[in-house]
């Protein structure tokens, strides 16, 4: 009985540690993004901001929203620098984070031009 309680305690501690570590890494990814944003906007240090955005994309790729935001900011930094690599980064954003295949038919329906039906007998234009 005592042995089971010790095992249960160890398992509970291991789970709590695993959950806590996941939260810390997500928070640190957000913090790293904010630090890069500060370098970009407040300091105007685009080179340092690019390095930090690249770290966010590399280390926190599981957080797709954060990685996409970091890539867009990277592309904008390259654009401010006049670097042609901005286009490559924008293409990567579209390729990796574009519209899902399930959403495409819905979007096609929304953007399809609607056909206005004319009342009977008025289906021809009069001159």
C-alpha cells in the first residue's frame, strides 16, 4: 500500500513537471517573439530582430500561429532592408500556413459571382 502511494506520487510529480515545462516553453516562445518585436520596432535593429524571429520559427514550430507571425515579421524586416529574401519568406508563409483544403470549396462558393435572376419574360435585354 505504501509502495503504491509512492509510485502514484512520483507519477503525479512527473506529469506536473511535464505540463509545467510545456507552459514555460510556450511562454518563452511568446517572450522571444516580443523581444524580437521590440528590437524591430523600438530599437530599429532589424538584424537582431531577424535572428530572434528565426529562433522562434525554429524552436517553436509546433505553435503554428506563433511561427506564422514570426515568419511574416521576418519577411517585413527583409523588405525594410531591401532584401529580395522577403518574397521567399512570404511564399513560405503561404505554402506552410495557407488555406486548408477543406476550406477552399467554401471560399470558392463565397467568391463565386451570384447570378441575378430576372422575372419571367424579362430574360432578354431591351434595346
